[in-house]
């Protein structure tokens, strides 16, 4: 090879000042010429070069913020909290589309059959299922990150619960607007939804984030079947007495959840949230 990159051009190449087309020629030449590469290495500052590569690796490896995560950060949510919230499985598009489809089909069946009982029975189960599917090493893609996050287990639980519950209630509320003929009766799912979700969370320290809500959902389904078999009109859970009972159950479950909040920070190997605070500082 008779032509080599001049030393001055190599220095300009290192500084990023070498302009095309000489830059393109230097790039091509350096891939084939070991001598020019050795000279380039001698002219380089090893510390600055290593620092540059480290910055480049960090930039390439850093996960990109999604729309939802960026919105949370702009609203003042801490970076690590926004990442944990944005990675919640049931806040992703696939789950949202599935819930919208289920609600749309349910509303259609209610309008065709002129019976709101199906919607009122199903709507409280969706937020409960969303909360149950938001935690654990199997379902949560950021479980390891949650383990070392600077959050207590109870706070992390509440962050995700509020986000999931809020999304579920909004979707249920939009579906309710499609049933204007039933008036306030179409909102009779709200208190049972809060009661079921709070009860499932209160059972989580003892039974785990999936089994506890699953038992609550099963009990709710059994209650609906019994109430429907015995009722001649509106099933008991959606009467005034049933709504009052749901409110009392929700209040009692919230009180129990607060009393058991330290259980979510236990490091016992038998606790469903064990390890959540191994890296916690507050």
C-alpha cells in the first residue's frame, strides 16, 4: 500500500474535525492498514478513548423511554418509579386491547339481552385481575429491578395498584357510558370492584399476589350465582344493601391492608414479596 493517512489528518480524525471526502478515505484506509491504525493508537489518549467507549456503551445499552414512562417523568414521578410503573404487564397495549374487547362484547350482550347483570358481575373482576397480574417473577419483566428498587414493598404495591386500578376503572367507566338506559344502576359495579381489589390485596401477604385475588374472584362468582338463583329482581350485591355491604368490606380490607403493610417488606423466604426490600433505603 503506497498511500497512508497523514499524521495531521489522523489528529484531525481523532478530534472529529476531518471533513468528507477525506474522512471517508481515512475510514476505508484504516480498516485495511495496520500501520495507520497503530499510529492512530499512538496519537490517541488512552484515558479519553476508554471514557468515550464507556459513554458510547452506556448510551447504546440504556433502555429507551416509552411514551407512558416519559409522561410519568414529566409529571414529576422519579425515574425508577416511572420505569417500574411503565413495565407493569397489564398496562401494556395487549392487555388494554383485551380488556376493551371483553367490555365491548359484554356491553353488546347486555344491550341485546336487556340485562345488565352480566356487565355488573364482570366489571369488578377486571381491576382485580389486573392487580393480580402485575407482580411476581413470572409475570413481571422488571421483577429483578423491583427487588433492588429503592422502594419498600408496600409502596411499590400501592404505586402499581393505583395505576392498574385507575386504568381499569376508566375503561369500566367508558363501558358504562354505553349503557345509558340503566342510569345509576350501571354504576353498581364500582363499590364491588373496590371491595374485591382491596380484599385481594389484604390477602396477598398470606396467600401471594395471585392466589389471594384468585380466591376473592372465585368467591365473588359464587356469590353472584347464589344471588341470581335466589333473586326475583335485582341480585343482592347490586341493591342498596349490597352496595352498603361492599363499601363496608372495602373499608375493612383497606384497614387490614394498612395494618399488614410491614408484611410486604418481610425478607422471609416464605413471604410472597420476600426480597422486595433487599435494596430498599426508605
